[in-house]
C-alpha cells in the first residue's frame, strides 16, 4: 500500500505540473491582458504614457516570457504563495478563501440532499419496478434530468422574485439582504436560508434525478445475480436482501461517482451563481477571466486540479473498503 501511495503521489505531482503549465500558457495567450483591462477603468481624459505602460507591465510581471513567469509562480508554491490578485490587490489565498464558504455551503448541502434523497428513491424504484407508481416516478426523474438548470433558475426567479414581488414569499437573488448586519443571529440564519433556497433547488434536482436512475440501474442488475437468489432461498427478508446484499454490491460504481463529485463541491457553477448573484467560486472564476486576473485563475486551476486528483484517489481507496478483492501494491 505504501508503494502504491508513493506512486500515486508522484504521478499526481507530475499531472499537476503538466496541467498548470498548459493553463498558464493558454491564459497568457488569451486576447487582452490586465494592462488593457486596467486602462479601460482609467479616466478617459488621461492617456497612459509609454513609461506608465512599462511600469504596469513590471508590476503585473508581464514583461517576461510566459514560461519564465510560470517558473517564478511555480517556485513560490511550496511557500503557499499563489501571488497577488491584479484586481483586488490582495493575496490570492485571501481572495479564494473569501469565496469558499458560500460555495461550500451551497454545494455541500446540495450533495448531502442528493445522496439522502436519491438512495431511497432508487431503492423504491427497484422494489416497485414496472408498476405504475415507478413508471410515473421514472418519467418525472427523466424530466428533471433533461431540464437545463439555467432554465429552471430563470423560471424560479420569474415566479418567486417578479411575480411574488412585495409579498412574504418573495425570494431575492444574492446571499444576504441589505439589512443583514442589523439582524439577530437567528434572523441572519433565516435570511441566508431564504436566499439559499432557490439556488439549492437548482443545484440539487439534476444530480438527484441522475443518482436515482443510476442506483436503480445498478440494483436491477444486482438482484438478478445468483447470490441474491441464494439469500432469498435461505430465508432472508426482502429488506435485508435489498440493502445488505444487493445495495452493498452496487457500492463500487457508486463510490466512483462519490470521488468524481469532490471537485464539484468547491468549483461552484458559473451560470447559476451569476443568475442568483451568489458570491461563490464560480462567480470568482468568471470575474477573474473577465479582467485577466492571472494569479486568481491559476490559484483556482490549481485547487480544482488537486481536488480532481484527490477525488480519484478517494475513489480508489473506497474501492478497497467496499470490495475486499481489491488490493493495492
């Protein structure tokens, strides 16, 4: 196991190096640069002189080739230095850390609800297979899965923000209300919960539909196996057969999805966060791309890459836990 962990760690470091180098080269060749973006915000009556441009290029470290700048960025990583945001003039770690909470709150609750609801629905559809209630549930799940989240988000805003305006049922975009600072602790919790409701629904329903169908498909294959017939012949009850025998043996593909969802917990959604004005990682990534904030883009890329590799590693470890036949050397 130690050899396997060492090999995976080395492979992960090489992968991170390749990914970050490619991304750094790509963003440095994007049309536009931070200098042009900063110039757009200046007073129109003021024109940048050549000296101003050279000074700003040095400040942004754009006076060096991209590969030299990448090596300088890479050397700082072991110290935890991801650079300084061009836009906010703050360390990248602080900028990202400020957005982690909102995204983690939204994505974490969404993932928790998805698993808590999809597993019972998947098991229920397996037990009631080919019956009217199961068919209606399956049709409803297919509709949810095929409905784009941005369409649902816009529809919910039309209903709960525009149609119900100036009523107690109105739900506004954003994470908090304007008077949030003056509310009590319980009032702040309720205020965040009201703003969280609509984006949480949009984050959850697609994954809920997919996981429910995924569980049902794997369960239907499992209950046809010989060991299920043997368990029934020995007198095991239907609940025991369904959960302890069939569902347990469908955990291997299930934990694969669990590992792959790890990056999504912190990556956020650019479209949904823009629609609901949710100050999360997706909106930060969009804003950084708009102003060519290279340090923030690279910091987010590094974080997403690490989470992806950790998710794959977690899936491999969970394989060994749910299936004793799987060993690593």
